[in-house]
């Protein structure tokens, strides 16, 4: 069992894991399951950081690299993901923190490609797209997105452009350079967080704002799912569809923010 100081991190990760496990029960997602071949999970301090031990053996990434973590809190949280797996099988998709750590360490793509890929989508960033045919939704977008726009205007001195065109809008050279410069200044851990946040929110701009602590995890979910939540309010919830999608969004948006927080503790 994990040491008592892992309890806080463990409870949080357990909630994330249990949410995903509930939607994976009943044989609905048997692909990707692995047999659980370990009983005991522990955390140990190593020369360069903290490591997770499974039955006394150091955990490695999918790329066969040693999983060495910068903080004890993050190590305990990832250990909790392994601890809370089913007694007979492992569901990798219920281990978002482990996935982020492995991405940061293995770096399957060079930094330039990761940054370049995110920058390619800046001109179609969901934060700057407005609904032309539904005025109520457009007004809601203006209201919910306002704190993020204020952050860019006051803190980063950038004027973001918005559009109703489905093909997006080209941001100014100043905005493009500032966002790219910020990405280049991130280490591998934070870059993995930003990449995951941006993919979940379908917005690099929202991802960067989240990395600065401008919005809470709860607000991040509202930002990322604004249009979907509006549609549910207008047309109702489709059980087995919207609820599963919402749970998936919750994990994909919350996990990187939790990961980033644990990097500092």
C-alpha cells in the first residue's frame, strides 16, 4: 500500500480512475486491457528524482525509459493510478497522469514538431470562432470567454481576432510569435501538459491561459464544452452519448491541470 502522504493525491486520482472505469464496465471496452502482474506499489526517492516501484521493480515508460519524476507528489499520484487498478487487469486509459509523464519522458516527436503542430491550429482556434446563426450562443461565447481575452489583452498585451468564418482567422504576427515563444520556453513536462490541454479544449489559446492559472478546472470544462453544453440545454441530454463524452472531457481537461500542479509540489 502507498504511504499515508499519498492519500490526498490518491483520492483525487482514484476519482478520475473510477469515473473512467465506470464507463468501461460491462465489456464495452475490452481492447487495451493488460493483465495485472503486480501486487504492491510504492514510491522511492532516487538520485535524480522519485520513482514508482511495482513489487520492488522500478516502473518504466512504454518507450522503456526509467520513469523518474521531479516531485514526490507526482510520483505518489502516478503510483495511486497503478494501485487503484482492478485486481486482475490494467486499463491504461484510466491512467492519464502516467500517460502524460510517459509522453514527457519518451517524447515520441521532437519539440519542434510538437510546437509546430499546435501552432498550425492557431488560426482555427475555438476561442476565436463565433457562432453566426445563433445569437444566444454567440453572446454566451462572449461572456464565458471574456476572462481569457482579458488575460491576453492585459497580461500578454495581445489583441486576439475573432471570426464567424468556419476557416478561422489569421492572428497577428505579434500574437503568433508570443505564443510560439511561450511554448519554446516550456520544459518537456509543461509542454506535454500544454499539448494535452490544447487537444482537449481544441484551443491552444485556452491551453496557454490554463497553464497560467487563469481558469480553474471547472471553468476549463465550461470553456472546452461551451457549444456542447449549450446544445444539451437546448435539445436535452442523450444518455450513453453526451454523458460519456462529458466524462471523457472532464478527465482530459482536468488531468493535465492536476499534473501541472503536482509538478510544483
